[in-house]
């Protein structure tokens, strides 16, 4: 089973690296079972699965890998959609799907897939994106700035929901660590481009990264409080132990 999963993912990478394909060909990343539930991400799942690439960036040199899955236990046409972006930067979102919030989890020995009882996909449609640059199965150069990366993600969002309009419902962006900052900026970018007509309802950030200025301000407040406590007898007088 694991061999089949790895083989399916390898086909994705090799096919894309092989250059342009005839548009009439069936993309190699479309698993035969993906139209009827199940697929390489989780053969036990009832949710329809699909994988692919979306070109973005300057001269469309970046190709972001995505995986989408319909909700399993509720009507997908009525379910909300979460869009997950892993932290890092450089951590594969697909890896998170296979170890945390996807329908299947890799066993500790890495030899089998186990059903994830607490999968987010039970009640929601799901989108995982490998980004930025050559993260995971994505290909292309690393974006030199955060702004360029977020711009690419805004472009991708329009193309993705145009391809999967049924997923454009009650959309929530989810990011942790570094990607908490990225999804906040992505949400802002989507709102600034109403022509995309994305039904964005929320942004979820957890364990978000903070910059040096935030750390300095917090540390300064703590330092001042400690000095005041130590020197509460007043200037020139013995400090309290």
C-alpha cells in the first residue's frame, strides 16, 4: 500500500518534470479511483481526491503542487473548505496531511497507512499546497521576497477555485509558525482582489512566528517591570531582595 502511495507521488513529480504534455492527455496525477472516492492520499477515505500543479509567478516558472479532497461525512456542496499551508518556510503541506489533519496517517514505522479518526476532512473540504518555491512536490525557483510569494498564492487562489468552484464555499485559511504570517497576508491579498470572488470567511493562525521587534518590545516591558520591582524603595536606596 505504501509502495503504491509513493509510486503515485513519484509519477506526479516525474511527469511534471518531463516538460509540456498534450492537453488532451489524462494527467498522470489523476488517480483512477479519485473520481469515486479513495485515492493515493488515503485509499480508505470516501472523499474524492485530486492532485495537480498550477503554474504561477514570473513567466509561470513556479509550479505549485496541490491536493484537494471533498468532505467525507457531510455533503461536500454544503461543507466549509479549509486551505492549509505548512510552516517553515519549506515544510510540505502534504506531509502535514499524512501526519496530522488528513484522512490517513503514516504509521510510526512508515510501513502502512492508518485511518485518522480526527481528520479535518470528515467535516470539511480540504486543500493542501506545497509552497513556496520548490517545497515538497512543487517546482521552480524560490521567491526572493515574502511579498512575491504571497502574490503568487493570490494568483493561485483564483486559478484553483476557478478549477474547483464547488470548494469555493466558507473558505478558511490555516497556517502555523511562519505560515501564520503568510496566510494573514494571503487573506488580505484575497480581500484586496474582490474580482476573484473567493468566499473567504476566516484566517486561522496558530503558534504564529513573531519578529525581533515584537520580541524586543515584550522583553523591554518585562525588564522595566523587573527593575521597578527590584528598586521599589526608590533611587539610592537598597534594593529589595
